[in-house]
DNA sequence: CTGAAAGCGCTAACAC
DNA sequence: GTGTTAGCGCTTTCAG
C-alpha cells in the first residue's frame, strides 16, 4: 500500500527531516533546546506530511490523556449549553479535548457508575447538576482525577456554583422594596436525581422576609413541575385563591416563571398590575417574555469550572476542596412593579395588603 | 508507593486471576473462547481491582480510537443540543465516546482546520451546520475517516438533513389551503459561515405558489437577522406597508417567527386574525408561543447521523456519499387561521384578497 | 543540542 | 483454551 493509506508517524517525519524521532517530539512540543535550523526542517517535514500527533500514543507514556470529561444529564438545555460554551475556549487554550458523557436516564447512569468509563480516559471530570447519592460520589472520589461539581455545592469536594441564597435574598428584597408584603414563592419540583438549587433559593427568600419583619406563611410557598402546565395552573390558582393572595410571586426558575406568565395572561390576569412576577436564571426566554429575574451566568460557571479543572490537573497536590461561588444580579424588566397600580394614589403604596383589584381588562 | 496510587493494568488483573494478560484481554472483550471458569476468575479480579481499560493503549494497537467527534459552531442551541441528545444513545450502544470540537468563531475555525485535531483521534467526524469553503471540505476529505455532514446536503459526501424544500412546500400549501393568496416569506439572514437551509425553504415556498397559480412577488420576500429585533420590526413593517400587504407570513425559523409574533403583539396587530404566521423547526418556543410550524426533529437527525457514522466506521469500503433525508410535518397551532376572520361570512373565504381589516381591538 | 534505547498498556499472531 | 512474543507511536532517561 502507498504510504498515503496510513497516517504518517513521527518516524516518517524524522526520516524526512533527517533527524531522530526524539528530536521531532521535542520540536513539536516546543522545547527550547532545539536548534532553529533543525526546528525549521522538522516543522516543514511535518507540514508536508500532514502529520498529526497521536494522543493515544503520547498519553500512553505521559499518563495524561489530554481530555476533560463532563457528565451531563441533558444537552438541549440553556444552562448546560451555555456552560459548555464557557468551558470550550478554556479547554482549547489548554490544549485539552472535551468528551461528553451524556447520561439522560437511570439506566445510563447506572451503567456510567458501574463502568466509570472516564477512569483512565480523562484527566478531570466535571459533574453537572446531578444529585448524586453518597455512594456515587464515593465512586467518583477514587477516580484518581480531579472531580469538579458544577452548579452545586459538594461538601468536601471541589465545586463551582452561584450564590443562590444571596440571589434569592436580593430578589426578594427587590419585591419588598417595591412595597410588596405578600410574596409567594413557586418552587420547581424537579425530576428526581437532578439538582436545581431549590432549597438555597427558598432559604434566601425566607431570610429576606425575616429581616424585613414579614411573617413567613407556608401557604405562600407552592410547587409545580416544569413542563407540566397543569401543575402550574394549579399552583397559581392555589395562591390566588388564598384569603390574602400574594401581590408578588418569586419563581425559582425562569422557565417556570414564563409558564406562570402565560397562565396568567390566558386568564386575563394582568402582570405586573395585579401580580409582580420575578424569575431566576436570566434564561434566554426571560428576555423574550420581559421577565424580571435574578441573573446567573452559566457561561461564567463553565469557564470557572474549566479553569479550576486545569489548575487541579496541573498541580495534583492542590486543594481539591476548593469552592468557587459566583455572584448573581437583578435584572428588572416589565414583570415586576410597585405594589400599587399607578391609577391609585402613589402615597398609599405603603398601605395594607391590597385585595388584588387592578385595572379590569377584557381579552 | 502503594499500588492504589496507580491504575491497575491488565497485568495486575492477570496476576490476580492467575492467567495471562491475553486471557484477560480476551475475557474483557467477550470472546467466546474463554472457559467459564477462567472468565469468572478474571471478571472478579477486574472488579476487585477496579480495573478500567485504557482506550489509549488499546487504540494504539487496533488503530480505532473508539471516539466519534462532532464539530459544532454553537452548543447553547435547541438544534445542536437536541441532535447531540439523539446521537448520544447511539454512540453509547456502540461503545463509542463523544468528543466535541466547539468552534464558535473564525479564529477557532482556522485553528481547527489548520491542525485538524480530529485526525488520528477519532474514528468519524460529524460536521454540524457549517457552511464550509471548498478548501475546508477538501481538508476534511483527506482526514482518513468517515465525515458526515449534518443538517446540510453536501455534494459527493455523506450527509443527513431534512427535506427543506418539501417542508416549505407543505407549509405554504397549508397557508394556501387556508385561503391566503398574499403570502410573505421572511428569511433569516444568518451569520456568515453557518448554514440554515435558507435557500431550500425559499424554493419550496416558491414552488407551492407557482403550482397554485399565485404569482411570485419579490416584495413579499424580506429578511431579518435573528437576535436583532430592529431588523425584524423593519422587515415586518415593510411587508405591512405594501400596497397589497400579505395576509400570511411564512418565517424560515421559529425563533425568528416568535420575534415576529412579539413585534406584532406589541403593535396591537392581531395574530392570526389579521396575519397568519407560520414558522419552521418546531423549536421549543414554538409550543410556548402557540406558533404553527413545520416540524423537523433534530433528535432524529442526530440519531440518524450517529447510525450512519457507526455504519461507515464498521465498513470502511461502504458508500461514503450516502444521503439520509428526513421528513418534516406540519403542526398547526393558533398562529395560522383561515383568511377571513370568523366575524365575516365564512362563505366569502375564497373571495378576493382582503385588504387586511380584521376585528379591531384595543390592547 | 541530538540520538539510542527502553517501555507505557494493550492486542494480534502464533504456538502449544 | 491459553500463554508467548512482538510491536502499535510516542516520550523519556541517559549518553555523548
């Protein structure tokens, strides 16, 4: 067979450049100890032969795979997609490749933890938004590589996440500052096995109410399942039919908040006139929907996770329990407004809870 | 150092099981020629040692990397995300890993085609939605591995895509069947370097009009840039201010169509009463927005691409110019309606072109 | 500054 | 059925 059938090896490049394979290796890896003249010859030979190094062979001897693996429960998602986009450039800059373990269901998950294919085939593992069992985490612990938990705080392990408590605190304060006192909270009832920072956000909400002297009322905290519109309708209905219905609603996730907006719009219930709605995430659809929200940046999270991964790969004896906590910020849009509608006298705005009567409007 | 510090190798497993490394290799790869008793011992030893095979070492000798690479311009995207979700299970079933080359800009792109990191490090490459130059395609041609173009027809190369012409034809017929005769078409002016099947969809639109005897009118074909709402507003404005404005609008992409809906809603222009709007894709937001659309399934595309990749990897002498064309189907929702509003007499619905006056309605 | 030699962990002939 | 042997294509001592 002609040599074109087979990938050229370093030996081929070496022969063409009239040097040894070692020299080719040193040259291609940028060692300073190679003379300019030899470097020139080697680089030309490599180019002419279309030589590409085999990571496999290299990693066999170095022990490094040149790969960072991510474990994700979903790929068609704003959060994961954005995080991977943040991660990508970091890895490229470090000369690392990205392998994706897509584990959408329990069967795939069991298989992953059973075989742990990342072992020996990656230099670090990023775990996205999984609510792992202690046993699963333990399996990852003896993977002999840095494992970084993304978008969740993992006790005793490296992790990158946003400050959900502070975010929810700030969001709730925003509603309080607008004069609202009856503030509902809509939780996302997640698919089990995944984590959505639900508890932290609820904590921040409660903390803000407490520091403002507003009594907590469990009736104001309801839940709905993302994607099941019926549960959204029910949850909203439950809130609005309370003796003292809320005048503002903090929804744990933008996607859910948008479903709320759509439900309210359908029933002719004006936002923000009769109910202010605040989301969390700054998902793309929040902008579409004009939803006020607490923004987090998944891209930043991905980038930070990538940088942490690189750092931990480089210094194997580094602090493997480092936590990187990213900030959030409020983005006020059209879905939140001061308690009293402009048609009422603004001076009253610190008055008692409204009974929810705003401007009536037909479809 | 204790052996726990280092990954166990096949030799370790072999020693523990009291057999040779070859036997371990054969056992772990499921060769039938291994006796039940030995298989048992080997598997136990492997489990006890937490042995994981090194792909690197294996691929060094087999020449197969066990990796399928994808080249994507974006990751935070409904299409790419869904396609990867379709691809994932196929690869897992075949024991292949997924590596992602995320190439968001021209610099990264130049670098990718310069170094071609996939060379020697993957068994197949899936190219997503890139509008490659002939030179770039040629580079991929001599990659010595199957290259599959996803979501585009690549002449003389393997590809997987939906039938955009037929889809747009069907969509336009839907509008024609509803009685519309003045039908606008909104093109997505893409970021250059990416492909969005724009021309094919326009072709289908024209074909449907022609076969229905409706004269083509270039004034009805306008363009807008996704993400730049100003361009959407302008395009829609241009259409509506025509002497004979359209009564229906076919928008090349759902995301753009949703921007159109939002523009129209803002200006109090009722959909579908005064303008029917039809999208293309069946993007998640189409459901949110109640947008009628021509559905394609990126998941199916990803799955088909994965299966094609596996097939081409298995049979190196297979037909490397295979095209897989997937169907689309119409999903009617609330954004398209018969030409005449219900308030008019239904019998008139086949009458002359309306001048666009529907039910007047304040906000 | 460069070359020779050894070996990373595995698989594929080939013996037995 | 199972063991032995010889590399796969690199990097890394170690000489010089």
